[in-house]
């Protein structure tokens, strides 16, 4: 295989030595996979925790910290595996390029070691939901399917399970940015909006990373594209079989209140587990993605009907003074918040957090029915600036105050939506922790 560093990639049929740039969940799995296959590794992490140190000790590999000489270490390795999410301006990349060391993705390592079918799904928003429904539809069709990739189970870890027949991979831009030989049987691109500009060099770099999902499709593969997204459609390759979803003339579309594909209707919109606009798009994407690998339309319909939703994704969590409160903490981009707002009438919005370098104005475009905005987190000033010309806005110092402000705005029974449009890493360690704190604050004010 080849690498985006410009150097020929290592032949993993013979022992090699790798530098793991970062030692989180993914690169710990990479380390174990390499060692089990007779390779050696050294890891470099700027903030190694005890879990990482213990794992390195058990594998017998060296875990370096910033005090160590990265230059000296790179002189002794054959290739580099950057951890997903490592900023593209990190010194590891510059040092590797200077030495023409291959930069290798964990998805490419898995592709070298395993040839079972892979369904890959990318997009700025909605990946996890679509992945989970795809796995369910495949399992209902009799296939042993499992989710992997940008989940708690990296693909290099998932391939350890020999009974799995098909992998459904959540392919983040961080993983796709360096792939060359990852060969999915079906490759689905759900949508595109500015995101992760704190990691990618610029918006073009982020877009190009997403587009790499179609770089090396399997010989009998299918590209799946959102017909309603001009960026996605702009990257569709005319030399590859493509199925579209979402538009009136798409292969998979809504017609007369029914979800329909090339073979006709297969489900009623009103029967979906939830029928917000992006939920309907997700259901169509699922059908387009899994039918090429053997899923039945009856199984797809059942999966989209019986899906129970995932936590922190427009989940109702309580009621105060006749207003229902919704936790959409997973909405970490303006695009996701805008999609959520399209499913509401009059609503109070709680937004903010740590901006990932994107323009927050997209939320304002979809905020015509928003009756008040509560700004939270490091980006609260940006939220105030974006909304103050058209909306009532209050900044909050913590989540309890945010709920109190929202409660005042919601008089008359308007729902309250926590849909931040920003990352959580200012006040919280994850979007889950942010959502849990919102649930706590709502519960205490009921």
C-alpha cells in the first residue's frame, strides 16, 4: 500500500517498527495488533494517563512523553500511525514527512490483515445512528454484523472476532484522511458541513478527507451519496456505481408518504421510530447502504421502525411548567443544531461550548421559530453576537443557570432544546457528560 506522506508504505508481511503518534483507544488496539503479528512499536503521547502506561507495560513497548526526543525515535522506525484526531499541524506529521516515513491509518492496517466485507459510513452528522441501524438491519437479515471504527471498538480490534461476517465502519475524517487501501464494499457519505477545523488544516482538508471514502472502493462496490448535499454530490465519481438518497429523483426517496427505492415502497414515513427530516434521510441512507450487501427491505423497515434512538440525540428528558426539555448534546456542529431546529416549531435553544473553528451563523438561519437563546461555554460570546440582532439572548455561567434562563424564555409551554453546535471540552470531558449535567439540572428544577 501507499501513504499520504509520499513514501511507500511498509510491507507488513515482514517485521517492522512503528511509531504510534498518540496512545488512546485506537492506537492501543493498533499496538496490540502489531505486536501479535510480530512487529514492534514505540508510542508517543503528550499526556499519557495510567491506563495508557499500564497497557504499554503489558505489551512491552516504550511509551514516550514530550520530554523524550521525537527526532531520535523517528530515526528508528519504519512507519507512523497517527492517532485519530491528532491535529494536522502536530510536529509528528512534520517530522515524518521530513524523513519520508509512511503515515498509515488503522483502517489500512485492518485492510491488510482482513478481507471480510466492510460497509463504511462517513458524514459530518448522523454517522453513529446510521451505523447502528445498518447493523440491526443486517442482523435481522441473518448476517453477523458488527459496528467498528470511530466507536469504542476500532476496526483493528473488531477483526479479532472471527465469527463476524460484515463490518459496519463509522469512518471519521480523522481516519479517512490518510487511507489509501481501505476498500469498503459500500461507502456512504451522509452530509457535509464545516467541522473539526481545530484538527484539520482548513475546510478543504476536512472535505478532502471525507471524499477519500470513495478513493479505493472494492471491485464490486457501491458509492452511496446524499442527493440533497451539493458538496457530497460534487465528489461523486462517474466511474463508480452510485446510489443516491434523499432527493425527489434520488434512487432512494420519499414518495407519497412512503420510503421508496428502485423496487418500490418499503415503509411508511409515519411508521419510522421518529420522522424528523434528518431521521427520514437516515432511513433512506440505511436502505441504500445495506441492501447491496444482502439486507432485505423488510429488515430495513423493521430496523428503522424499532430503533430506540441513541442518548443525547434530541431525547426528551423531562418537563417543567408544561415545557418538554430535549437533550441534543451530541449536536457538536452548527449543521447538527440546524437539523434539529428544523424538527421544531417555537423552541428555546441552549447553545455554545467550545467552537471547533467554524462559523456559528448556520444555526441562526434555521432559528426563525426560536423564541429565545441561552448561550453557554467558551463560545457564549460568539453565540450572543450571532443571535442578538434577531433574538432574545442570555448568557449562562453554568448549566443550572442555563436551565433557569431557558425556563423563563419558555413561558407558555415552548419546548427547550439543548443543541450546542459546539464541542463540550470547555466545561465537560465529553458530550455525554454535558448531556448528563443537563438532565441533572432539569431534574433538580422540576
